[in-house]
C-alpha cells in the first residue's frame, strides 16, 4: 500500500516558512526562488486538503492547523537528520546505542569507557539516559543498563552489581557528630527518590524501626539530584556511596550511618534476544560484566544474586 506521505521537498519548504513566518526568508535559506517555495507549500496544502497559511498583503501567518503540523514536521525532520548523520558517521565502524540509568552512566560507566575504547577502537558506544524499562522494538537501542530484578521480557539479563545505598547528608547536618542513630535520622527531612518510592520505609524496617514519616519529603528522580539536595542541607538521602565517591572524598557529603539498604535488585545489562549475535554487543557484554563484577567484589556490592 502506498504511504500517505507528502514530498520531502515540500515538508522542508513548509518547515522553513513556518519557522520564519515568511516565504521570502524560507526561499533565501533554501537557496530557492520565492515562487518555488510558494508552489511547494501550495502543493502540500492541496495534498493535505488543509490551509496551512493565511495570506495577506502584509505576508503570511500560520493557521491553527498549520501551527500544529509545523511542530510535528519539525520534530520528524530533526529525527531524520539525526539518523542520517548517525549513519554517515559510522563509515563501516560498529556502533552500539546503549540506554543507561543516568547517575550510574555518568558516575561509574563513563569514566571507564575509555578502557573499552582502547581495547576495541572499532566499536563506538553511544549513551542515552532512560530511567525506566521500555520496549526495545519501539526504539533504536541495542541494549540497556537498568536497575531492577532482571526480569525484562524478550531480553537476556547479565548481572552487573548491587547498590547498597546508605544515608548520606552534608557535614553540617551531622552537627559535630560522627554518625547519627536511626532514631535521629527519623527526625530529619527525608529526601525521597521517585524511582524507589519505598526506599526509606524499607531502610527503617531493616533497622527495626517504624516511623510515620518514612514516605514524606521532597521527591527527586535521579541520585544526582538527591546528592545536590543533600549537599545544600535540604535533608538526608539514601544513595549508593559508589555513585557519589567524589563528593564523599571531597567532604561535601558524609555517610550519616553505616547501615545499608538490603535489596534483591541490582544493575543489569539487558540485551534483546534478537541482538544476541551482535559482535559489538558481545565485546561490550564481556568487558562490562567483567569490570562490574571485579568492582562489585572489591567494594562489597553484592555482584551475585542472593
């Protein structure tokens, strides 16, 4: 069946004219005559059977339908351009589109990727933040690093490491003490994480304490946001120490209590079944699993399932 898609030339002319609100400026940008731009847009309006611009002696103005269509067309043209540049940039090299949970990606994975690039210069790894599971069929991702139970339909899971989050805060919140008791922590503002909404409740339960405040407090999506809030004396947060090593070493954050949160969840490398034979992914899998397990064992991060 023939697709109901107008010509690319007409879409490009329309997007430019819509952005400039001018056929003349669009013509200048595209190195066309004003008449050529007018014909392209007129043909597009005939194809859609919708008026996209209102014409007057003073110029052109987008109609409501034109404004809506312009937003959509601009996004799609940007996506096509990105995909085209990505293909042009590969030039025969192998590349991997990897979705990663943000803080793990920036604080742990990125500083180590240079070693993978040194070992495998023929493979390019592109990272994109994703905080929640998704359908691989709906994306261009080749694999993902995510935190969970490893149960992701249609994928093969490779365990990397656990988290072992601990209560951390600014030095000022300790008020001269070395560590805080569980009871003292229960009285402080608790910084919550949206992707782990029951973390504080589970932590207090593991320490044998029940508090009505375990679900209260401002919520942030990322560990990096929690760390910033904690550094600015906004409260105490549950964060894996290995994700804030620099802040701890520099004294901007301190561990308020050396009591971690037990969890059966961990970081996994997820590879869709249809990608299991990818040579580039096999190289990344072997390197990443090895790096993560060595680091987890050296730092007590529960690199094996319990």
